[in-house]
């Protein structure tokens, strides 16, 4: 599995000892309710995608550090599981309140990590807080059931925690992704070890520190920093981990799935997407255009649900394209759109520009690096795109979209479903009957009608096909972070 979890070396420099001339903070593990370093792992330097300035030094976690973190989670497991669910809920809500009181600190940390503005990251941080508020109130919502086998039996089921949950998160929305997994895992009585991306670790470590300050018992939530190839692999393969939750690429998700399969351990995988955003002729075009641009430029397109395939009904395709190109021209890299967070991703997007040109796609906007310092890409739009082109089929993970016309519902469904991915689809129409028909035919985990982006913590989220397994958010998360047990009790007289 190591090859699939290799660290991206650009913007992450290995050093053996901390430099003595820098005031950059040191970010490291949070294990057993306290900061923890690594005796053998050394350090990394994380540099800003804006200006290459040193952001912080990061502890390079080892398999031994993962051992310590998992042991801490295991030792706290029986105590945490035994706590009355209502009290667990209060603990989570206290974490949410402390996060809310510390929101400026959390926003500043994530902005420094990602290169985005404080205001740009704020929405994701607010949603992270809401996960703790929401699941803190749902601790008693997931019940077993009573099954009738006649008067001689009392049969029931119960939901139980797995034990230690290993969470591996990506670099594009670090705190939001961590909270999305941690909150339901803790609510259901599990303990947790998180391995955040080596590029964006500081806000997740801050979450664990705030949780301890809020009164969460030591060992219930632990964070190990470091690379996927070392710390991530050690966590996924650790015998003490009973459930793995991963958000990231399909390649790495498959590797984690194989490793989990070898150990017969369940996984929750939220992987990539190539989402279709379908615009019918009866849609509110101005609203659809504004949302469509945001759907592929938010966080510079570095979101798994990005609406990068814009399917437009032929009757309005020309007008829609004109309006969209005008709207795209108002998106300013470095002002209204942030940078590409890692150097390797910055280079990958530029490779796709060359691929699109070679495949014959027509460039309508962007298609180049922005003329300003930092890792910025101009918002990019292609037309004359066919379903065989890589720009249509592959996840770019940047501010790049293609516009493709269609005729009628059947063709829209065929085109939308013609993808290895199945995470999200958007749809714009004033015909509610059509919306319901289409929603039933689209092969995705979530359909959004007359909007595209929206962080609804109450709504189950996850993919079909290569977009993953399991569900995060909503009541469904409680089921995925617990396992079912059946109890069959014979109560016949004289037995």
C-alpha cells in the first residue's frame, strides 16, 4: 500500500532537527490529552502556497507514534463507551461551544495552511462546529428493535461502537473533514485517532486540544501528524483499529480498502467525483449560472463535489455559455478565489490544460497560471468536449469545467451517468415532476435541485460507484459508526 500513500515532497521539506533561527510554530501529535513529539520521526516544514513562506514545522509521525495513540484510544475505550449517551452528547456540545468561541483562531490556522482567506474558510469551520452540535443532540436517536418470535422469546437488537476508529483526512478542507468523522464516531461511543494531511494539520491538532480543554477525557480523541506513507499506513494497518474512515483520492481509497479487507475491517470511503450540473431550458438561468461558476471555482475547484461537467439543454446552451463566461471573468485569483494548496496539484492541473488541447477541446476561458505570485490558476472553461476526452472523464481537482449540450431528459441522464464516479449531481429546472423523475434515475449519492453547493450536516452524504462506500452526515452516520448485535433470549416457563 505504500506506493499509494507516498507524501508529496514539494512544499514539505524534511529536516532532522528544528531550525534555531525560526519562530515558526511546531505542530505535532495530540495523544492522551497532551502534546506529544516523536523521538525518531524528525520534522517537516510546511510552506505557504501563497508566497512560499514557512508556516510551521510539523512532527513526522512514525509507526511507533501510531502505536502510542492507538493504545491511548484503547485504554479510554471502556470508560467512554460506558458513559451515559446523554453525557457524551453534552461533551460534544461543549466542544462545539469552545470551537465557536475559538473560531477566529481556527479560521486563522486553516487560512495559513491552505492559503485561502479567513472569510473563505469560515463557512467550513462553522460547519465543523455544527457537526458537534448536531451529533451531540443525536446520541439517543439510534435505537435497536424488538423482533417477535412468539411469547417464548424476547429478541432485540442493539447498536454498539466498533472501538477505535482510524480517521485519515485530506488537505482541501481539513477541519471540516475531521469534524465530520470525529463527531459521530464519538457520539456513538467510539474513541478516535486522526491522521490529518501533512499539508494541513494545524487546525485538526487545535480541535483535539480544544476538545481536551472542553473536558473530553484523555485518550478519547488523538491526532498523529505525518505522512500517509508512514503514519497513515501504520494507522490503517494497526490491529487495534476496528473501523477506518477515509476521505481522499480513489487510488488511495482503493489501497485502504484492500488493506482493510485483508484484516476484515469495515471502511467508510468518501472518494473522488466528476459531478454533472444539469441545466434545463426552463431553469432560472441567472441563478444557475452564478451557482455553476461557484460550483467549480469554490476553493479553486479543490472539492470532491465540484460541478465540473456542466450539461446544458441545447435550447439555452448558447445563452447560458455567454452568461457563464461573463460571470467567470469576474472571478479573480488571489481575491475571490484562493490558491492551489499543494505544488503537485498545481502542476497536475497544468498538465490537464495540455491534455485538453491535445484532445481537441475548445478553450473558452482561462487555461493558464494566473499572472500573480503564488499557486493560482485562472478559472477555466472548455466547450466542444466529447465524452471520450479526459477533461470530461477525469477529476481535475482544480477550477476547470466543461460545457456540454444535451437534448431532453433521457440524454441528460445518459450523459450524467456516463462516469466512473457517482458522488453528487446538480439539476436546474422549474418542473418539479421532472426533478423527481431525474433524481430517481441519476446514479449518485446526492442530488441537488436548484442549488449546488451547500453544507447540510443533517443530510446523508456519500457516493456510488468509484466515489466511495458508506455515508457521513445525518442519521446515517450513526449507523455507519456502529455495528449491530442481535440478542435472542428464550423466556419460556420452566426453561
